[in-house]
């Protein structure tokens, strides 16, 4: 389209270039001709508005899904430590340390996280790879990104377990056995 003119500028100089364009516009063109100074990125946003809106929707639902999952993991760990308080008390009486009890709970939940990631990460990789193939310019999916997701989910589960086991291990074993 003949009405477009792109001017390349260095990063951080867009405002100076816009002022220069306005100065040239006022000097060269009559006042009844209007112009708009936009960046190339603005044009891309207009042309790909659907993709940007879809990205925001997917991000919203992804955050909601993660929050629901984290609440589920937290409630599961809470219920499990409450249900197994007698076992924890007996282990403490028999000489188990806090780290032995932590290892007991963490091993079980870490296996669940590893199994869930073993299924979810390859499916996520394939779906993302297939989606990226629909575009003319391709980008590679780094493996470290998927390992980072695994480490973050494992860390969140570890923190949840640590908090609940710390609370369960801090209770007096005699009180727990008495209530049972």
C-alpha cells in the first residue's frame, strides 16, 4: 500500500524518529492531509489480533488450571498427613527424625508428580510443536523449558509437603496416640 512508509531506527530512538517524522510532515505536507505514525509492531498487532487474544485466553485458563491443581495437591497432602498422624507419631516414638518422615511423604508424592509429568510433558511438547508448524517462521522448543516445568512442579509439591510434615512432626506423639 502506497500510504505506508517504514523507517528503521535503533532501539530506544522511536520517540526521536516520531518527532522527526512530525517535523517533516509539517514542513512538507498541507494541513488537510492527515497521517498516523505507528510502529511495525503496531501493524503486526492489528494483523494478528486473533492470535494475541487467543494467547491471553489460553494464558488465563492455564493460570486457573495451575491454581486448581495446586489447591488439589495441597488438600491431598493435608488430608494425607492428617490421616497418617498416628503412623507419624509411632515413627517418631521409634526414633524417626523429621527428615525420615519428610522422605516418606515426599517419595510418594514425587512419584505422582514424575508420573504426571511423564505423560503431560510429551503431550504438551507434541501439541506445541504441531501448533508452531502452522506458522511460516519456526522456532525450536528447548528441552530445558520442559525440565524447568518439571522442577517447578516438584518444588511446589516439596514445599507443600514440607509445610504439612513440619506441622505433623511438631505435634506431641503422646497426644496423637491418646486421641486415637
